[in-house]
C-alpha cells in the first residue's frame, strides 16, 4: 500500500507539473514531494497509540524493533520524528539534498527492523505480517528514490538562491 502512495503521488505531482505548476516540472522534484507524503503516512504509525487499530500503530512498530536494540519504544518515536523531519526537508528546496541523503541512511538503518518484522511475522493493525520478499524491494525502492532525489537536487550556494528557490 505505501509504495503505491509513493508511485501515485509522484505521478500526480508530475501531472501537476505538466499542467503548469512550475514546482513539479521535473520527476525528481515530484518524487521528493511524493516521498514526503508517503513519510507522513509512515511516520504517523510511529506516533499513534496502540488503541488505534485501523492502521499500524506505535505498538506494532515497537514489535518490529530487533530484540538486540535497547529502548525500542524510544527508538520508534525517534524514527517517526526523523521521518517527519525528512519529509519537511524534502519539500524545502534548500534542504532537499541533505534530507534525501539522510533519509537514505535512515532507510538503511531501518532495514534490520524490517527484516526482523518479516522473519518474526510481526502483524500490523491485526492483519498479516508483510513477507520478507515484499519488504526488501520496498526498502530498496525507498532508498533508490531518496538517493535519486538527493543526487538530482541542486545545491544552493548563496542566500539569494536560498530566498528565491
């Protein structure tokens, strides 16, 4: 479901670009905004209480954390906040490049949790666990898009460029 949000939002933002919205005239910028939308969804799962059952919640995310990592509860909150910061960084032209690289690093850091969740059959919102064959390609997609966005972002070298970007 979440990869579909990324793909459809990218196409939607790029369509706005073809309709004349100058901000979305390139695929990487459309993808940056789409990833920000996707991250709003994923970050919300880190922060919503366990009583919310219509979507993955904080308790689901805590169960994903491999047992060898301490402070699972705090790590889930931290990664949720990092996803929100990454989303904000992607939509701001001046911070898009570092945000893309930081998110790529975050996606790599989250890989052990995704592997653990698949291998330990951690369910989400009372549903079935996502299998490993699905989780790994999803993480690779997110990593690839984050790196593409970062590498495509132009560096802003002056205050004037920052203000008018």
